[in-house]
C-alpha cells in the first residue's frame, strides 16, 4: 500500500474521529435556576421598577420571556415534584388531602417515590453529570435513616449540596414560627381548659360541693406540665433537627448557618460547572431565597429599597450573574440552555412578628402562594440559549413548569418514558417559532388533591378561559390572602364552592375581577360543557397512588432523624462547611 493511500486512510479516520467527538460534545448543557416564593412582579423584566435584578433581566433581554408561565401547584413540594417529573403532582402522590401540603420535618417518611422518573435520571443515563444545589423539599427517607429512598442521589443527581427540607422562620432565631396556629390549637387551648378545670374543681372543693381527690389535681397539673414541656422541647430541638445542610449523604452543617449561605452555594455551583466544562452537565440551582426566614450576606444587607426581602432578591440576582459569568468565561454560553423560574407565586401573607412585609409582589395578579388565583401560579419563565433562541422574544401562550421535563429530556437525546402520562409539553417548537400556539389546550389547577380550576385556550381563539370550581375565602374581608391561617386551605369551611363554576376570560381580565355569566356571555353553557368534558377525560387518566403527604407520612419519626453528632443526645451540632469570606458585589 502506497504512502499516499495510507495518508488518505489516516486522514479519513481522523475526520470520523473528530466528527464523533463533535457529536459527543454537541449535547447542550442545562442550568435550571429555581427561586423560592419569588413573585412575578419582583424582577425588573416583569415590570418592577425598584428592585435591582439586572442579571435576571439579562436573561430576558438575551433570551425568551414567557408571560403566562404557570406552576403546576401553588405550593413548594408539589410544584417541585411536577417540575422534576413533568407530571401533575397528584399522579405521584405528592398532593395532600389535609391542611399541610408540604414536608416540614426532615424525619418524615413521605417523598418523591423511587418509581417516579426525573429528568435528572434520564440525563444521567445519557452521560450527563448532574447536580442539585440548594433546596430539595421532596423527602429523604422511607423506612430507616440509611435508605435515602427519596434523596436527590436516588433521583438521578450525582451531587447534592443543600437543604433537604425547606427554609422556615423557625430555622433562624428571632424570626418567629410557622407553627403559631398549631401551637395555639394544640398547646394554649388545652392549657386554658386545664387551668379553667383546675380553678373550677378547686372552687367546688372549697365550697364543699364536690369531693375532689388530690390525685385529680395532681394528674391535671402533670398533664399541663407534659404539654408545656413538649412545647419547650419542640421549640428547642426543631432548628437543629430540621434545618441543616447535606453534602451528598452527609450532614455538613447542623443547624445551618445563614452567614454567606447564598455565596457558599453559588461558589459550589460555579465549581461544579468548572469541573464539568468538558462534559455535558445538568445543574439545578434551587435557591433558598426568597422563602422566609429572609437572609442576605453583609454585602447585600440594607442595600435594597425593599428591606430584608429586597436584599434577598438582589443577592439571588447576584448569584445568577455569577453563574452566567462562569458560563461565559468557559465559552459554554452558546451550548447551554439556561432556565429561570419560581416554584410558585409570592407569599402575600408573609409578615414578620414586628409587622414587616416579608412577601414579594405578584404584580397585577390576584392572590398568591397556596391558591390558584393567577398570583399564586403565574411565575417568571425565562430561557436563554444564545444562537438558538431569539433574543428579546416574548411568548404569551400558556406554558407550565412541567414543560421543563420533556424539553430537557428531548434536547439531551433521551426518549420520553412510555409507561406513564407525561403532562408537560416540549417547549422548543414554541420557542423556535415552529409553532405559534401552546400545545396546552387545557391545563388543570390543583389545590392539593382537589381539582380547583381548569384553563382552556380554544383553537382559533384568543380567549383563555379559566373556570374555578371553588375559591378560597380571603380573610379579613377585602384582603388579598388568608392572613389568620398564614396560607389558604383547600376544603371545608375555608373555601366557597361555585355552581356553576366561576368563569373568567384571562385574555380580557387577567386580574380576575369580573367573572362572566350566562347573562354576559351567550356561549357560557358551551364553554362550560367543553371544559367539563376535558376535566372528565383528565380525571380518567389519574390513577390512585399512595399519598406521600398523608398525616402518617408527614409526622416526625425519631428513627428517621439524622444527627451529625456522635453523642447519643439530640444536640446535633456540627459545622463541616467551608466558610468563605464575603464576596464583593
């Protein structure tokens, strides 16, 4: 064989090798940025004039802004389950039948079932490096504290650094408690009854009307002491037992420290990108901000025009900028799809013990977190992919956070699961202009397990109909939320049922102020019939599954409690986190 022929064969082999390598590295990276309780009225790109969010706004300027992007649930746990799986949370059992619709204890036994398929699991099978940094809130254990059945590493993530449950006021001393109503019901009212009983029995005995043995007084006093002691133990131990940081399976800080917390997690996120710059990766940056307890590092404290809430928003925006900078520095921006959203609307009832407003803005929209008025489910939706997505494009079609699942999975080259219903739709045809209308003709809005409302965007129509089967009773009268209970509930005395359903045309009335009636809308019966038929078709696809948020699964179980201390006591204190200094703005 001549040298020239050998050279041609060698060049041909090199060509195919380069082509194969190019194909292997052509898979896009994904950076999913999820804020907690951020209202659609908070970022500047959605109309805020006083909060400084230049980096979030930059995503809108350099990418696509969705103006009718909807959370599949107005609560943290079910909304995040829907985003991870592309399915309504009721399908995975991640929707409660009781008042409490989220996990509150690290030693609960409920969580995202192992049978559910997350986009992280599918991307990992495609060779992606996967990381979740920040808040999880989808459970940890099932039967014992070593099974980690609900842990992120059991759902497709190679790396986890963050909070297994959620950020609560109780995690930060001096910020009050989310359990105030429960404490009043389970502690103060029983104590009042015991005190009244003791005084009544004492008076009857003193008047010689009834003979009351001393043992009765002793038992009532003992019961009162037990109730009071239980309260003191709960208040003392809740923070270390539930507010801690994981790194993979290990506790690194218990209780967690808020000192430079966002900056520490951001540094870890940028280091993950740097470690995986040569391979396709998925980074889910799930911010603890701006859920209460509010916090910000010294570099941001007192710098915004909106107090502690504004400081937290602006620090989160800084974090977004740091991640974008790393992508640019490593020349990864053009091969990375960046997505920014919030798990639900702003928590309008959030007011500190000192009367400070700690919730955000839902803009023109009614309601907020924990209800299905637009303020509770319409969230920021920004996507940036230079060279692929048109910069500055706005899309007003209905989309859902469930759409992230099929969009990411298809772009990664993985087939969608065929053994289950996937409710999300691939966003790329809409983002690329290949389709002008959303593939969601109908969307269903659940309040926990209860079907609360349905949205219909009819073909060949600009109308977007939304029908409520029930609505929460806002209190006090005229308020924009359920302030006495801190969140709105989904059943019983807390809601008003509507027969016929309360119908709005969001294309004309996005504030949901003026429901249409048979008198004002001649097609009312026709519209309601079409929506009811869609509901019937949908409910037929919902199968009964174990409820992960049942009372039994929500309760604290001592045998599931993790503690980093080697001692047998419940002190549970350690700090293995790398405490970095403050980062300048």
